[in-house]
C-alpha cells in the first residue's frame, strides 16, 4: 500500500505496534513545493520553493489524552496542565496543556519525533500544493474551526464537539 499523500489506500498502524500508541501512516517523501505567494506567515513572505523530504511516519490524528496518559504512566512524566479538565480531559480528546519539551519527550517515547515544518506542510497541503488540507476551497464550519471566540458561551458546546472532517471522533 502506498504512503504517498492522496493515495486511496494507506497502511495505518499503531506506532511501534503498540495499541496504546497513536495510529501512524507512512509518508513516501519526495519533492514538493513548500510555501506560497498567497500565504504569509506572521506577515513575512513565504515564497514557493522545492523541498525534498525522506520518507517518514505521521500521526493520523492529534495525540489523545488516553495516548498521552499511557506515556505519563510509563515514564512518570507529569500530567498535562489542564485547569479545565472537565471540558478538555476526555480520553478521546486531543491532549492540551503540554509544553514543547513534554511533546518532544512524548514523541521520543512513542518512537518518533515532532514533525518538522516541512513535514507538517507536506501533510497539510500534499504533493499537489493545495491551499488547505481539504483542497483550495475557502474554509467552512464543516471542515475547520476558525474565527471563533472560545469565550463566547453560544459556541462553547460546538467547540467541544468540533473536529476537522476525517479526524479521530468525527
């Protein structure tokens, strides 16, 4: 099965073959165009340029609280800082409240690493250079959570249930 982005069938396995670790998929690597004349990060130009990546494995969904808890139980690492655990602490929700170093330690423990900027962009935009993970169409509530005030009580319940299409739990 192919790990090339856009393929219809991709081998998905648990990292290191361990059930408590996240599902990962192989990405074949190769040349892709990184950056875009129409995308500006922090108001800085990000011109298109070719980048070549070696094959790598990428998680197919954000690390969940249950997956991160397996790490803290196995290593004695501190649990995530989560003052709103009743809202964000469900086992299948993405883990929040971890530092960059804690995320790095988790990645090493799980047999991988955090993605590089180039790996992240390839996974988000694919080899075909689409603007968004779902294509070139502007985002809608059906594919992304954006431009919302998380303090607004009218959308609080929607944010808790919101996940991009195709992610764990959707």
